[in-house]
C-alpha cells in the first residue's frame, strides 16, 4: 500500500499551521490538545480546507500542489474520512449508507461488500435506519462506509471521542482489524494518550499548529522533552515484548523484553503472543543495585541514557533496556542523593501490577 | 357542480398549480442562498422576498401591473422576446399568485436547509459524489419536508389570492376569475348569496383535501426515516 506525503502551511483557528510528515502503512496518529490543528490537517488532506501553500501526495497521486496549481476536488481524491460524529445519512438505510460511494460516487472497484460487513459485524443491521443505531454501531457503519469508497488513505478524526469508555474498547479492535486486514495507511487524530499508545505505529505531535515531533511511537513516547504535551502524569514508555510462559496458579505471565524478563499479573495472556506494554514513568523506581526481600518482583538492570527536569521536585530519567527505552520519574532529592548520572548502571524496579496489558496488541506479521 | 362553477374551480386549480410549479424552483434557489450563502445584501434579499407578505396585496398587484403590464418594461420585453403575455390572462393570475405565495414557499425550505447538516454534504463528497449528485442524494431529500410544506402553504395562499390578482389582471370570467374573485362577484349581486355559498363550501372542501393529502405525505416520509 501507498504512502501519504503531507507538507502544508495554512491557518488553523488563530494559529499558523505548518505540518510536514509522511504516513506509511499502519496507523499514524496525529496527537495534540484540541485546537492544535489536527482536524484542519485532515480536512486539508481530504480537500475540505485549502492550504495556503504546500503539497499533498497520496499513493503517488498529487492531490494538492500550490506550486503547480493542482487542487483536486474532494470527490476525486479517494480519501476515506471517518468523522467524529459519524455523519451517516439519516434518510438512508445502513445498507444504502454503506454502498453510497458505489451508487452515488461511482466508485466501482471497491472491496467486496460482504467482506466489509463481516469485518465490522454489521450483517444484522443492514436494513436499520441510522437513527436507531447505538453510538458504537454508528461508528462501525461510518468505518465501513469509508472502507467501501475504495480509499487510498483512511482518515479518522477522533472516531471514538463521541463514545463512552466501554464503547471505545468495543470499537478499537475494529480499527485494528481494518489496519491489519486492509493494509490501507490510516491517519488517526486523537487527543487521547491511551488510544495513541494502543494504536499508533507512528506519532506526529502537534501543538498550536506546530509540529513538535514525529517518529515511531516508541521513540516519541520515550522522549523526555515532550512532557507537557504528552501529559506529565500519563507519561510512560511503550515497550514491545513477547509472552514466554504463563503460570496459571498465580495468574502471572513471564514476558521477554529484548532478553530481560518481566513478570506481569493479568489474565488472557498466551505464550508466544507479541504484546505492547505501556509502563508509566511514575510506576518505575530506581535502585543502585539489585534488592532482596522486596515484594516488587521486577528488577531490570539498565543504563541511564538521559535525565531531564520535570518541575521543581521531580526528574525524568530515560533508561536503556536492550534495544528499548524505559522511563522513570523520581524526586529530585532521590536523584541527588543517589548521584544519578548519565551512563550509570541502575536497577529499575517495577511492580508487576504496574504494567498494563490493555495497551497490548498483536504485532503485525512481517510484510 | 354547474358548468360555470366547474370553470371557476378548474381555473383556480390551474392558476394555483402553475404558481407552485413555476415558483418552487426559484423559491428553493432563494432559500438556499438565504440559508447557506454568505454575501452582502443578504438581509436586503430577505426583506424583498418577505415584502409581498406585509404589503397590501393591492400594492403588490399594482406593482405587477406597472412591471408586467402590456406597456410595462418586463411585460413588453417578455411579449416581444417570448410571446408571453401576463396582462388580463390566466398566466397573469398565476404570476400574481406565485409572487404572493413566494415568501410562504421560501421560509419552510430555508428552515429545512438550515437544519440539514453541511457536514453530511462534505461526507458525500469524500465518498466520490459530485456536487450535483450530493445535492440530489443528500440536500434535496433532507430538505424535502420543507419543500412539501412550502408547496402546501404556497398552494393555499395561491388558491385564496384576491387583491393582487384583481388589481393586476382584473376579474374576467373564464380568463382571470378564480374562486375568490367569483365569490366576490356573486356577493356583489343581490341574488348571488346561494351560489356564493356553494363556491365557499367547494373551496373549503378543496383546501381540506389538500391539507389531508399533505399530512399523509409528511407522515409517510417521517415513518420512512425512523
């Protein structure tokens, strides 16, 4: 599947917007507080808002280029758009909504209708009217309708934000299924750090119309300089890991992180499964050497890579663990007394329970 | 129904239907401009459209006479260019009815277009629909209840039109004498009371049928959407 290249400037509310990124296969999350310009970027890609200058290319097709005066109409861009509020046509049945691109948009080469209906579990809802659907069902229809428009790229504008927490967890697997089954690049706008941690392969961080950072999800989550934008309390590292063994007697799973071993409490793990873990910085403590007689079972030797101040009382510490990065947030007083410094070997202590598997996911098969 | 009564009723229906059929498309266009347009002079347009509603109908009729009369600037232009004559013809009665009914047609359509989410049209565009297709498959169906309401209101206004019609095209039996005009003429003669009453009852029946039909249609539309 193709690649989306975006390099635009324009106006987003009161801010000047400047964005320059690429979105390849998988999910690229545009992350930032509301008003950062995330939705404006999506609208520019879809052709609903015109950038002041720049260039947008999808799958090798130039959609917009201010230099050569190209500005394709939205109908000709083949960009699927899943709106925050679903925007289903209220006067049409679910079936007519799903097939809209075919009968009204003349998009003939779409993927099989039955396949999409099965993927999103919409079979028994086809003859209903959108007004009778629940919020979650509505967003599933919106996902299906966009998929059936034969899109080169899928844009999702906070598709879960109108749903309550339980519904969100219901819909997330469908978004992941679309990513895995269709291989269409997805640009996913969100201000929810949990969603981004779970879904994103690539993250673009936006603030007041400016791009603060862009890169692989683990790299962005490991950065200490994005503190306020990513959220101080929620800041944490993303770790890709593999389940080695499960001990049902204690409800504990043994997890491999680049050769280091972790123990996690939690149900539903399966040996051999690839998982993504999110370990919050505030849940990680540091010791100068391995401890004995502790109830904390996870002690990981690692090297200090970077130290940054986080307010007057705290410091953030980045730790190298195999090929990955762990983060710890400790008081400045501890840091001084322990004489923590770059390059020093320490032991990271994390409680088994502090590792949450809810951001776990299957790793995609190699392409 | 006597032959004379039939003539009056058929002429009234013809005039009112022509007023709606030819008035509804411009009414939709103006309603769209007022609902979605962003231009200078929008409130002026709104005022001009509403004018026939507040002006004495006689004034509107006189204005039509000046503009569309045989020697009026628009009247002579239309006659020379297309051979269309309004003065003292049923077409003139239809024009008067259309002008009087126009604000009543515009208003409900305008409200229904304002209520239709523009975002739905954006969504249709991303799904490949052209502007024309988006209009036909999204805006028009969403605005349909307003169009129907406008047509019904306009029809009722057109059937009952009196002042502008009699001023513009006079009261010519078989040509411009619609139901209201015929009732008026009968009431002027000392022996016309009974005949007038028959026409009055006929007009009530006519309007009742129109309203029931529109209610039925509106309910069917609402049921289809829930």
